[in-house]
């Protein structure tokens, strides 16, 4: 089965979490990082500015052995990583408004190939993105101190990621 294209969706049961602080973000990232299903996974991160999406990606990439600075790809749209086990790409589609960039910048090839893909603001590229294995929604609660997180698996791989 192709890695790109919309699959018949497997609707997994959403998992809900409450992150009191960044240590909880880190714990979830480290749990994901231990999954053998992560190589080749596509994880979509939803939530307002400041929700904590990039923070989750940083902890995940660190847990996978990323060295050096982990920049938010808001301007570049994508930052590539060479990790010990597999390559990874961190996308931020906030400024993505020209679908031609999907072809021109080689994003189609990245999503068709191996490695981990993580995307912030996936709704801005919904027309071209494949179905994410996991959708992660992060919402800052009223007191702005903790995060309410919903993780939804959409594929077999997504179910494996949470197993
Ligand atoms: P986003 O990428 O969703 O815009 P960031 O990851 O840049 O958000 O986080 C915004 C701010 O929130 C940062 O200052 C970060 O340190 C803080 N933050 C992120 N996750 C948490 C958390 N779980 N608990 C407390 N603060 C957090
Ligand atoms: Mg961000």
C-alpha cells in the first residue's frame, strides 16, 4: 500500500491526556519514541499558537537522538533531521499557501518515502497531505497552566504507535 493517499480510515478510540507541565509532554514524547512503528509514521499536531506543538516535537526528536538546536520551522516550512535510526522531517504549514510548493519543494517525495514526518498546522495543507497515522490535538486549558490533549489513531500504524 502506498504511503501517500487517503486510506479508508480506521477510527481508533481517542486517548485523552492532561499535561500539567512540560515533563508530561516529555513523557508522552519518550513513549512515542520507543515505538517501532515510528519509522515511517506521519503525526499531525493541531492547536493554537502557544499550545505546545513545537515543544512536543523537540522532546520527540531529542528522545530519538537529535543533536544541536531544534528550530521551529515556521519560516522554512520544513526542517530535516538525520537521526540514528531513521530520517525525520518537522513541518510547520502555518505559512504554506501555495500548493505548487508541495511539488516544487519535494514534499510529495518526502511523504512517499521512509522516515518520520511530523506536521504542525496540517489543516493549511489538508488538500495535499496524506491521512496522518496520529492526530494530536493540544488545547491550553482556561487557567493556561495545563494542556488537554487528544490523540486519535487513524491507521493501523497509528494504533501501533499507541499500543
Ligand atoms: P506551539 O508550537 O504550539 O505554538 P510551543 O511548543 O512553541 O507552542 O510552546 C509555547 C510555549 O508553551 C513555550 O514557551 C513552551 O515552553 C510552553 N509549553 C509547551 N508545552 C508546555 C507544557 N506541557 N507545560 C507548560 N508549558 C509548555
Ligand atoms: Mg510551533
